[in-house]
């Protein structure tokens, strides 16, 4: 395997990490796993809401 094969874009790395944490939130055996996953999921929800609001503002739409 070449060293180039190990290089992945940061966005893909973060998406993979987030998916693992979300699955742990749903299927985790310990409360710590579930809490960590729930925290990641809530933060991602906030991030998406902020992105949507920013895109609406850029288009000049009224924020609701």
C-alpha cells in the first residue's frame, strides 16, 4: 500500500468519526458511549441549522 492510499480528505475523516459516534449513541453498551454519541449528534444538528440559516441569509430570504 502506498502512502498516498492512507491520505483521506478531512471531511471524510470527520464524517466517519461522526457516524461511529452516532451509532454508539444508539447502540452503545455504556452510558458514556451513549452520552458522547448524543453530544456529537446534537452538535451536528446545530451545525446543520446554522448552515441552513447562513444559506438563507445569503439568498436574502427572511429568517424564521
